C-alpha cells in the first residue's frame, strides 16, 4: 500500500487543512498510515466544486455515463489486488474476503452501467401526451461505515453518477484509504469535480449533512447516526437513503436439514467477522434439533484459523476497532453472567490486535443484551424454541427490521413463515445474500429507502412530468 494519500477536490490532490490523523491496522494496533484531515472549509469547497461539475455532467449523454462506469470497472479490475490489500490492512478481513469485496465492487459498477433510466408514457391520447422523466438531483453526499468500506461506497456512488449527479464522498475515519484510492482511480476516467472526497474525524459528515449545496445524503451506518442525519438534513429538505443497523433473526424449522445447512448458517452469521449489516444475529432453533445444531456450529467455529488477514490460510481476521471489540466482549460477558453457556470462543486471543474468535453462545434467550442488541461482531446467540408461532413473535419483537431468514425443507411452509417476518428481505435457507439486481433496504428502525436494482437507481432522481397538450 502506498503511504501517502490526498483529498481529491475538482480533480486536484490536496492536503488536509487540519493536517492528518492516524489510521490503525486492527491486526497489530499499529499506525498503518496518516490520513488527510479536511476542514469544514474544504467540505464547502468540495460541495461547491461538485455543484459546478453538475452544471455539465447532468447534461452528459447516457452513452457517456455508461462508458465511464465500464471504464471505471476496468480500472478497478486492473488494480484489484492493490485495492484488496488496502482493505485487509485497514479493515482486517482475510485477503480472500477483501478480494470478494473488490469483485463485488466491479460487479455492481457494471450492473449499474447496464441499467436504463426509463421514460414512462403515462397517457397518449387525443387530448394530451404525459411523459414521466427522471432527472438527477444535484450534488449527492455519501457517508459510509467501516465494515465493507469499498463495496458500500460503490453502492452509493455508482447509481448517483449513472443518473447524472455529482458526488462528495466521506468514508469512515477507521477505513478511509480504499475509498481514497477508489476516487483517485475514478478521477482518471471522469471529468474533474464529478466525484470528490473529503476525509477527517468527527464533524466532517455533519458539515456535509448541513450543507445547503447537497441535495441528497446516502448514508450507511448505525441507527443513532442515521437519526441525527435525518434531523440535520431537514433545513433544505434533503432526500435521504438511510441503510442502518439490523438485528436479523433466523428461524430453523423442525424439518430443516441441519447437516446440510449448518455451514451456511455459520457463514451467514460470521461473514466479515459478524460485522455485516444483514448478518444473521439471533438464531432461533427448534427444540428437536437444538443441541445437535449448537454442536455443529461449534465445530465450524473451532475449525476457523484466526489471525492477520494478510497471512496465508487465515479464515478469520480481527474485529475492526477497539470500540467494537469492547462491545462484543461486554455482550458475551453479560450473557455469561446471566447464565448462558459460551460453547466456543468468548475470550480475547493474544494481547496485540483485536482478535476475538467465533463465539457460539447457547442456553440464552430474549431479554439478554446479546439477543436484544446488535452485536455487530463474532458472537452468535442460539435460542431454543418449541412453538413456531412463538419464534415468529420473538423474531419480530425487535425495533430493527433489516433482514430475516427461515430454514426448512418444506419450502411452502418456510415461505409462509418468511412472509410474516417484519424485515426488508426474508431469505429461505440462506441469509445475508445481497445482489445488484435485487432491491434491498430495511424497515422499522433499520432505515428508509432502497438500494440496488431499478428501484435503487431511481432514488437518485426526481420525477419531472412533461404534459403536452394536444388541444
Ligand atoms: P456509524 O454510524 O458510527 O458511522 C458511519 C459513518 O457516519 C462514518 O463515516 C462516520 O464518520 C459518520 N458519522 C458519524 N456521526 C455523524 C454525524 N453526526 N453526521 C454525519 N455523519 C456522521 O456506523 P459504523 O460504526 O461505521 O458502522 C456500523 C453500523 O452500520 C452498524 O450498526 C451496521 O449495522 C450499520 N450498517 C448498515 C448497513 C445497511 O445496509 N443497513 C450496512 C453496513 C453497516
């Protein structure tokens, strides 16, 4: 990884007015590199520059934007290994998972390029022709978290640019380098000012949310931050897409083939060390298979090789940061104190790096913090139930509503249960799978709006009805 990064505003590389801040490698707790620290004045400059670029980019042809996105995807492919290494070094995930993230970034970029922006003819009669057009909004502000930093930035930025908006990006201060590099590569393709990046700690995101020159904020992160953003975005009625926290429940029905499904259940819960918005975070298992499934999950947990994501053969990296590590440790400790059985893991590994092994917690139930709160880390509570109705009630008895899943052999029965989950996505015999063509978003406190597919693309546009009188 190179050791110097700059803000990019209007195609120019700039140092941060406030100097730099340190970014740690979670596997060593040592400084990985210094990141530019932007001032609120630089946020203002970035927004104004994006506003200038919008004057021409909004009129760019469809062909030009499609070609630009495909050329960007080519650049990402050419730099895939470099991007994956940056992700592993700052985020912690094993290199293969980082490669998967870069592959996802390329796939989403190409898919977004392939979408057509529709013009709907609502009426074409002797009296009038009414056409519904979709126009870009203006400057879009993207604010991203630290768990899938590159992929989530792509989810925000590509549909915005595809529909003729210009963008200011602010990545998490814990994982800024992959996004700085992404914006550098994109600037090799796009006209100056179409995409700009500001990095910094505290305050930077808030300056963006309050800025009058931004027409929409797309935010992925925690629910409390999303609520603050919604309050602060009110002054100029910014459009919002908020992808927030989740506490996804899975229900294993009595007829589930747990021998076949256990590895997928494990993967759904522990992907990215459990730091995935729509990971499986509470697992309800029917009494008849409870002990057997707990043991299978424990076997899979014990088989993981925990270590630095850069090391060959490692399947499980560190937690990304000290605060998250502390939260996971605290929730598992609280469960233990309340009589739960920690079947695997449950203790820090080593004294350097935020290593916490995959932890299976059994004999636990609702009302315990590890079940009720979002752990966003490598600890899965497995909860016993005997009545499916009761499991559905408990799965829904949570303020979050991002995803949910049902696991069973009789698909009609599983589907009937899935339809009753209060969640934006309900998977059957799977969980946490997101796809570029399938709309995704949360209900209840998990967010507002949709990403992916045509529905997601159109969130970056506003309607304009053209009404042609024929009289
Ligand atoms: P976070 O809310 O702490 O931070 C997210 C981003 O918001 C960071 O860039 C941060 O600097 C910025 N920010 C903080 N305060 C701000 C403010 N007042 N105004 C504007 N920006 C501000 O979230 P995190 O800890 O980085 O990420 C973990 C959370 O994200 C989890 O709750 C997880 O479930 C959620 N998440 C949700 C999805 C989804 O699609 N629903 C996807 C990934 C992560």
